[in-house]
């Protein structure tokens, strides 16, 4: 068992929040295939205050996701406090504050990664949130604003002082966006200097890397985002590798089981158009690196029926499971997001 804050987890591998991706169906799916904690995509605390139905929808979750955290962002302390209280009432297991979003529109308003530029002010916001609720408040940050102001250690110390439960660090600066490599040395260095649990994040795209980073940098957990999109079995494989020293490549049956479950979860969504789009998006990601993935991508894009997409997906994994190019999976992928 691995302890992370108040949670006893089977594995130290956590699903990263990703806007447009880590919605309730995908979080349920990832919990079923081995992620030990899941986090929602960012939701606006301002949106919640001004009663956007869409924001409330973003914050829906199911029992099968637990432990599940809901992520919020805002430049307004009082709205973050209210949103945290709302999320506590909803019954989520923790609230996560987005302090890593590099997107200009959000940063210009004073939310996301820019809030870490002033750790003293940030401390007041975090303290207000922690005092307002009884459940865990966690944060997700970047390493700093730019190369000249890498201040993650200072932010982590402030978080520790005010009673934040853990800090997830995506070890790139805001200026880096998604370019370059995540600086795991920085993560390890911070971890060695503080008591608060640290989740290391950035560029984990293989089970080997997940286990190696966990051991080398002694983090409390490893957070995986994009890696899970091209290899949804990365959590199961990392767990196996950690426990036994090796792991099995996913079989066709595993892909079928995953696809059946995902199809069912998406079907339960009310919006048919979104279910179709999501089906295509995920199947195309899963197919990356397999022989003929390019043709698969093109044809899948052109399909218009939900059922057809899944039938075609099944056919693809039935016939092309051999000869996957794993090197291809290490290439840059999805170089933009909200954290
Ligand atoms: C499409 C996309 C959307 C993202 N949305 C969020 C988000 O809503 N909140 C957040 O904290 N991070 C978000 N991120 C950042 C990820 O959580 C993670 O920090 C980043 O992708 C690096 O980890 P990885 O290399 O394992 O993907 C997003 C990333 C991507 C690619």
C-alpha cells in the first residue's frame, strides 16, 4: 500500500488532470485499468458563481472514480473558497487548485500559473481555502514562471505551511509551455527538502519511466497525463513492473475489454455528438505506433456513426496488435494544455 495524504492507495500512479479529456467517463475507465487517483479537468470557480450549467456538469463524478479530486481555477480568493466548499458538499474526495495553467487568457486574468509569482499572496489564498473546508486541498504547479524565476520550492514551502495536502509539480516553467523536457532533478531536489507529499509530473510515457522516476526521485507518487492516452494500460503495467520487475504487453482481449467499457461509459452520456467525437479521439490515440495507424486515423475521422467507429476500432486491434513502434510513442505529442 502507498500512502498519499489521507488515502491508502494500491499504487503510486495517478492520472493527471487534462481539459477535454479527464471527464467522468474517462476517469472511471482509468480507475478500472489501474490509475489509483483521478483528477477532473479544470473548472472555473467564477463560472460556478455565475451559475454556468456547463461548469456544474464538469464537476459531476461517479462513485467508481474514488478517490477523485475536482480541479478549480480562479483569480478570486473568495470564489475559490466558495467553490471548494461546494465541491466538499458534492462529496468529492479532495479539491485541487490549478496553479499551473500557462494559457494566456487565464494567466492575464490573474489565475493559473501566474498566481505562483507571488508566493506570499498565494499563501493567503491557500490558507483561506484550507480553513474553509474539512477535506484535503491539493495544488498543481509548474516549476516557475520562466528560467529566471524557478520558485517551485518556495511555493511548496508556503503550501506546506498552510496545510495543503500535497503538491503535484509539472516540472516545466510557464514560459516553456510544453517544450523541452520536464526537469525531474528539480522535483527530486524539492522532494528531498520538504515533508509535504510531492507528486512528480511530466513526460512519463512508458511504464519503465514511471517506475524509474518514482525510485530515482523518491516522490510520493508519479502523475501521468498524455502517456495514458496512447497507452491506456500504462497504469497497470507500471504497477506490475514495480511489483514484479516486469510487465506484459497489452493483449487484444485487454483492448477489447477496454473498448467495450469505454463505449458503454460514453453511451451513457446524453450528448451523442460528443460521444462520437470522443470515441474517435480516443481510438486514434490508442492506435498510435501500431502498423497502419495512419490509415486508421483517416478512416476513423470520416466515420459518422458511433457504432461503426467502435466496430472499426475492434477490427483494427484484432489485426494490428503485432509490431508496434514504441519509439514513435516517445515523440512529442499534444503539446498544449491547461497545466
Ligand atoms: C490536453 C491537455 C489538457 C490539460 N489540461 C489540464 C488541466 O485542466 N489542469 C491541469 O492542471 N493540467 C492540465 N494539463 C497538464 C497535465 O496535467 C500535465 O501536467 C502535463 O500534460 C504534463 O504531464 P504529461 O507529460 O504526463 O502529460 C493538460 C495537458 C494536456 C496535454
